[in-house]
C-alpha cells in the first residue's frame, strides 16, 4: 500500500479513537524504528511502555517462532506448559502468590477490582488517587483519577473514592466501613511521572494491615525492570496484596496478569472469572523469554546505570533552560516538566528522528528500552537540546 492508501484505509475503516501521528512504521530493531520512507527514528518511548526490551528482541522472536510451530491456542479449561512455567516464574520473582492471566492492563485491573469485592464480603469501596490511570474499561476508568477520561461515560461504576496523591491524611479520612482496598501506581505514568513518597507507601501498607484492606499496586507501566528493579514495589520496601502487570511482560504481545498473595488467592473459584485468551501458549512463551532476557542480559543493572546517566544529562539541560521546571522519576521512567506546552518540543524531536511523549500537556516522558546504550542516550539528549533552543 502507498502512504495515502494507508491513511485513507484508516479514515474509512478504523474508528478514530487515537490521536494519530502521520507516520507509518514498517520495521523495528532494538531502539530504532524505520518508517515507510526508510527514515530511521530513535525510540525513547517504545510502545507506550511495552518495549522494555526494545523492538523485536531476538529471544522473544525465537520463543514465538518455536511456540507457533507447536501450539498456538488452547482454552483455559486445559493445561499447557508455557502458562505453568510463566506462573511459576512470576511467583519466584515476586512473593508467594498465584496469578490470573488476561490480555491487558485494564483487564488485570478489572480483575483486581472484582477480586477485592469478593474478598470484602460486602465491603466494596476502593480508595484511588488523583491523576492516576488504571485503564479505559468501565470499572478501571471509574478507578482512574482523571475526569478528562471519564467525561461522557457516566454513570461510572460506584465504589471509588479518589483522594490527593501522597496525602496520608486524605486517605485516612476516606476510609469507611465499606472500604476494602487502596489502589495506586507507585509512579503515575499518564498522570505526569509523579513518584510516590516512600513514607507514604509504607504508611499505606501499615493501614491496610491494621484495617484488613487490600493494597493493590498497579505496575502495568512500572513493572518488568522499568525502574531498575524487576518490580517497582521493590524500591519501596513493601509487598502488595495484589499486583497488576501488562505492557512490557509480553515483549510486544498482549498479556495482562493479576498477582495475588497465595494465602488469599483461592477466593476466586471456578466460574467466577475468566479470560478466553489469557495466558495463551504463544504470549506465555514470549513473556518467559522477556523475563529470562532481563536477567541473563543484566538489564536491571543497565536500567539503573543508564537511568542515572540520563537523569544527570536531563538535570544539566534543566540548568541550561529555564523552560524546564523539574526532572523526576526512577530508573528509566523519567519525566521532564516544562513551564510551557510540550507538544511543540515533541514535534521538533520527531522532525529530528527522536520519538518521545508528552503527558498532562507539560510533562515530557522518556522511557527508553532497558538495553539502551550511552551512545543512544547521548544522541537523544543532543536532539532534545536542539528542540529546546
């Protein structure tokens, strides 16, 4: 198809639910993307948080090729080896747990909400936070602390009390006899790279223990090494009751996962919840390859080292340009808050072959692959420097 034919097909046959950038990509490898004109781009926001290994990682490709030739799909009333191995691997790297597999972060969060209500035996309220984002399905949307995503979809699902992020007193005041859980992202991605205070998170864990509440940590964007630890909660000295995963877990294939402490996991029994494609053979094999690549290639250490390097260079840009208000984040999940709208900066970077993101109008998001190199970071900073001039 020619370029205009592609655009026409989208306009005529695909619902307009995304703000589109007029680029057609045809190939990816590592942190590089090639468009239909063979122009190369450096991708510092791969897959909206999906590409923690970059594009088309060899181990993931090999795992998919191997599994596709054997068994593509089997329903979840039967057993298969890749799912068994993946569940065991996730439990090994987290805490004594059982998992539920689905297809996305929204589905994983829906499962956590549904699990909480069953756990609560009548208690159903969940405390969430301003500027959070938990997905676009109806309950996950209701949990999301951003009115702009909810507008037009009322009435929302009842049972969510949204309070200010990092405000412990607001949490305490929101707790009622109907409260069953507290749900949060430790770094709010769509909310602007807002990092939870460690004392705040520790206090939430204590409150949940005291009041028999579930602590639900949404790691859809922070999980699988993004912050230099395999899971972000490991930076905070706590263990959640429920953790939700998606995005990077599948290496580019759709997968979601709810990880529940083993001593409460059997609350959901056969028939209470399901996902037709959840944890299928191909995506499970891909996810296993992702986890093994992260460890064998020492990508957690690289994420920490490169994260520090990138943060140092971004702080240097802040010293140079008054337009930069703040640089924040952990590991390779970094935000640059501006005093101006960020759209123009993103467009200038795009013209120069660098892909980044802007959220909350003024926060540039940089979330490169965990295997990013100093040379690639230097190139990205040179382009960003030019865009800021």
